[in-house]
C-alpha cells in the first residue's frame, strides 16, 4: 500500500517505484527517452491525466484520398495495428472514382439522467412536469448561458419509472444539444445543478411529505441513440469485375453480401465484423482527441438494440444490380472542448481535416469506419487478411532483429511466397549473416 502517491512530484514518484520494485536508474531510461524535449509541452501532457510518468507513443498516420460528400480529405488515424491504415487508404482510393462516401447526420441530441427515489406518499413526478422543468431550467440559466449563446439547448424532459430496481426509483431524462462540443462536462455540470434544484424544490413544495426523496446519481448517458451518422458506398455490381482475380462483379457482390449477412445473424462473426469497423472509427476518434470509449460503448449497445448483437453495417444488391453498403451508428464527439484543441496533435488533425464542425467530423469518422469494414470483408472473401498483415508484421520482426536495409530487402523477397513466423525470420537472418561472414573471411 502506498500512501500519498498522487501528492509526490514526478521524480519522487519514480524514486518511490524504484524503491518498491528495486529498479535501477537505467530501468527508467526508456520512459525518460519519451519525455517531450519541450518542458511546456510535457507539462501540458502531464496535465491530461494523473500520476503521469511519461508518454506512450503510438503511430500517427494518414489515409489520403477519401471522397466524402464530394469533398476530398486526408484523414488522420492513430492505431497500433498494422494494416489498418493501409486497408482504409486502399478502400478510400478504390471508392474515390465511384463517387466516394455519402454521409448524413440524423441528429446530434445527447441525454443526461438524474436518478432519484421519489417519496412514497406523493403522486408520480409526472404530475409535476411543468413545475419541475421550469425550476430546473431556471437553475442552470448561468451554467448554460454560454452554450445557449453558441446555439445549444436543453429540453425534452421525460420521467422514467425504474420500479424494477426499487419501488420508488425514478429517472428524469433530459435532452441536450451541445453543438460542436461533445459536452460531457457541460451536461454533467447541468445535471448536478439541476439535481440540487430538484431537492430544494421538493422540500419547499412538500415540506415533511418530501421525506424519502433522494438523489441517487446524475450523469450523462453515453447511449446517444439520437446522435447518429449514416455512411454509404454504392456502385453497379459490374464495377467489381476483376476486383478479386477471376471473379466477376456480381459474384463478388453476392459473396460480400453473404459475408455481411453472416455478421447480421451470428454474434461470433458480428463482434469481429464490428471490430473491423472500429479499427477505422477509433483511429480517427483518437487522432482528433475524442473519447473512443464513449463511441465504442454506444456503438456496441446500438449493435444489440434488437436484443441480439448484430453487424453495424448492412449490404444489399438491388434488382437493377446496384450494390449498396451502409453503416448507421450513434456517436457523440466534438470539435471543440476536451482535448480536441488542447492536445497539439489533435488540433493538428482537425486542421488537416479543414477544421470541420461536429457533424462534418461525424461523417468523416463514419466513412473511415465503413472504408475499414469494406477493405476487411473484401480481403476476407478474397483469400484472407494474412497476406496484407504479414508485410508489416515482417517489417516489425526485421526491426526487432536490427536488420540492415539490405537484409530487409532480401527478407521481403524471400518471404514473398512463404509463411512468416518469428522463428523462420530469425533463422533466415542468421543464415544470411553467417553467409556474409563466410564471404568476408
Ligand atoms: C482485424 O483487426 C479486423 C478484422 O478481423 C475485421 C473483420 O474480420 O471483418 C479483419
């Protein structure tokens, strides 16, 4: 048990851990190597979280050639997984001359919840909706002023009985429009202010009869089913002729629809299929400083909205031979607030995207998800994903073996038609190093 750890400075924390783990100063070399050379930038990053000892670097990549609603984008992606960026870039390029991605946003409303116990001797809170709404709106006049000036709003008050939890358990759900910010802090501040106001109102209105009232908790809901974006790609099936060697366009499209239909009915496939969508989505969400846990949790909950977890995307071929692949997904994100402007790389990402507003960013994110999904399913029905994966995998193994440029080129040629494994690559490198020593003798 360590007491008061959070109160220590960074070096003191490091010393404390060194004592506890018997680390030498050199054990920290790697951590220190990734400290930012500019003190001010490191201080900024330290401020994002708690107990920060260093920075955990991930690759910052771009996928060019995305055409979304007739506008070209170079999309920033942060991911540790090889092939994700290559796959998204391939799909972007492929759809570029097929009119690209068509995207729409069907809503941007978020929800907050105040959970409370209602006094048993009072009639339902539904009977006091007008008074409660008036009082709660009044309580947030100053907290919400800025947001309202920017075009935001609060409304749509709904009481929900949760008597399966406890007989007098209720929830007040409130809708929030937070414009270009995700609005998590704003919504939570409003909810806490409103919960206090509700408590004061009930005591003042019902005096002793209000005994039993209790605010259980108030928090935004990440289930943002009214904050949704749609993305689609479409072309005549004949455009797929030859996309897979020796396969005509209609056959390709039918195999593709079949693959997506499997993910509609089979949860084991659906989770992997949707993971492929989030390969794209989460990479852009991270690159723009947004909350990937929020986007992923609502995405998966939405995928299970019918009571069964299904694919987030659907594919079909119309009677007149048009292939349509589409995605409809909730996501609450922002282009202002949070880390979006504070994190220098997130700010750069938004600049690279042309400083989009929130609805434009939602479209960009959804298009990247659909692109990743298209590339993955195409690879799966066209002979598997390993061929593509292995090139980067091989490259990583060669770096780990400190291979020279010449050794790398030789290995790439050698493994072009062979199975890549760490053992096989090490043996191959050992062999060519032994041979070159022999030649040098
Ligand atoms: C790997 O990160 C993602 C895939 O498994 C997605 C899919 O199977 O559709 C290739």
